[in-house]
C-alpha cells in the first residue's frame, strides 16, 4: 500500500482507540486498503462482511489472517443455512404449482383486473422475499408488492388481504429443512438466521457497502454493538438501491464519523464534476482528485463504456451501437431485456405474459393506453416506444448479437450495474432526464426548472465517477444550464 493519507492515518488511530467508526469513503478513495490498514494494526480477531462473493474473495487476499472475509449470506449459511442444503438444491418448479400447493386454486378479481393463479403465486413469493429484506419480525401489509394496474389504495389493500394468508403459509412451509413446496432461496435462511438474534464471534466487525445494507442485516450488525467494535464503510452518496429494500444506515449511526476524500481513480477535473453532484445530493463529503492523474471532461467519439439510467435506455443504446457496426457488450442485462421483449411479443400476439411487471395487461394496446394516460404507468412509456419503433424480434436479435466485454469495442451498462466498476473513458447516455420546468420564471423570463432530486443526483454521481481518464457528460450536460449546477461547472 502507498503511504497512508492523513485521513487514512486518522481512521487507523480512531480504530486503535477502540471507537465505533463510520467511514464515508468517496469514489476511488481506497476504502479496502484503508480497512486492511486498520486490520494490520491489531492482533484482535475481525470479521469483514462483504457485499458479494467477489469482493469477499478479493478482501481475503488483502487482509491479515486474523480477519475472516465472508458475505452475510455465507455467514448465515455456516450458522443455520446449511441445514437447508437439500432444499436449496431442489429442482425449480413453475409458480402455479407452488401456488396450487399453498391453496391458490382460482383467479381473483380486484377492481377491473383479473389476477390469475400464476400472478397470485408470484405475488406471494415476492411478499416473502420483501419480508426477508426487512427488519420486521412478522409478515405484514407493507411486504405485499405493488402490482401495475392496481394503483388505488383500496385495490392494494384488497390485494394484501388476499396475499398475506398465503404468504404466511409459504413462510411456514419454508421452515422445514427437508420437505416443502416453496422454492427455497438464500434470502430465506439469511432471514431465519437474523430472527435468532445471532452473536457474531469477533472482536471487531467491518461492514462494507453500508449505504446499501438491507434492514435485515443492519439489525444483526447493530445488535453486536455491546460485544464488538463496529466499523461501517461506504458512501452515502452511492445509496442507489432504496427500491430494493436497502437503505443508507451510515448517516444516523452512533459512531465516530470520518471521511476518505482523496480519489486515486481520477484527477481534479472529474473530481470537480463529482462534487457538483455531491452538492446536489446534500452528501457529507467532497472529493479531491489526484493531481498526477491526467483526467478530462469533454466529448468522446469512441468511449470504453456508455452508462444509462434505465435498462430500456441501455437497450436503445445497444441497438444504436450495433447499427453503427460496433461490437457491443451489455453488463448483466441481456436476459432481462430478452424477457421484456418476449413479454412484448406475447402481448402483441394477444396472449398474457408472465413478466412480473406486465402480468395484469391482456394486450399490447392495453399496455400502450396505461403507459400513455395513467400517471402510474408513465415510466413504461420508453419501453412501449422502443418496442413500437423496433419490434420485439429486433430486440431479441440484438441480444443474440451481444459480445463479451473482453472482445467488445464498447460496454453498455446501467449506472446501477456499473457501481464498483471503472473504465478509462465513459460517456453518459441520453436517458438521464432534465428536471421539468415549473410555472415560475427568472428575471429574463425563462422558466425555472424543478430542483434536481436527491435520487437523481446520487445516480449521476455514481455514473460520472466510473471514468478514470476522460468523461463525456452527454445526457447529463443539461446540468450546465440548470440554476443549481451552472455556478458549479467543473474546473
């Protein structure tokens, strides 16, 4: 490791003094090497809870042998999940079969929609999953997912009445280690382990990517406070998984709050661009770039990566780049887009689809109307436009033409899937929308736009900090003319 920065040395001193610690680590600021520095300064036994298997494996090679590096799931598996090994390896079965075994034997009508047994079965499984992400001790109405097309509070309440008894039966079914009809998943044993109030055997605990922690893990981690020294590390400004149940647990955690702000990924120009979005997100840190790294903000003709806001935006970008003759890779998105295209094809052929987002629509025309005229369906409009422009078959053909990242000219990714990644040159795609104009006007008579939302600012921050040497703002260039961003242009 390079000579520790003052901030890293301060973190090591605070850790050595025995304090609980929250480490706000900006993009590229060396959080893993900082944790390794903390661990190297003590002979006590540590546990590192990683976000995924790859991160755990990488950390195990960098930390001293006194630290055990595992994901939360691996920790839960060792304690309790192994009892369910037989069920974890059981063959998949269709949802309707699971629903039938739970007693879902006929459709249910809610409002103007008919919910098939298959749709009800999917909703039951998703309810249990959402319960598993939560810190709650029992299943409740808030765990029942919203279904597109059931948009009123009354319809949602009716759905919860129907779903919750079956979800309770499913959760009971999952408790049996040997036999059961519900497909057993890794999130199930993690929740069961959390409900036992586990004690993690260690003198100190590192929780990585703490800003994206599910409430279920937050509760387990916080409960160790009286028996172990707790260290959370992450970046509140990269908290972009709220839609999946995650929440930023760092900001309000009772501990010494320290920061890592020098980025070793890029130079001052990209750091200045990052800081503009950090300010808009009301984040607790600002970044300093490394002077010796040449980094620019400007146009890029052939970027290494194009980052999009949505999966639909990514699909549009893939189609455009393939049409131009590029070899294109798509980060973990091909299957998802193929599933959407198959769903569109079913609806266009007058068949219902099994796609969880679109199960309540009986035809393509019905989905078109919902996207165009119902405020709850507005976010589906780009998908409808994409299919109406290109057709499902062209999308499926494009998915088949995708290549591996190692041989691609350009990688397309959503900003969400790019988290933790970096490329030499990055262009921002055109699907990051400019805030709408309000009814108010400035002194020159120009309409004043709405403020940039926290969520949009955080996603933009993640996107612009993936570049190492050159960043093309592309679809985020509107910030240069926005009142909140115009005065903070990159230096």
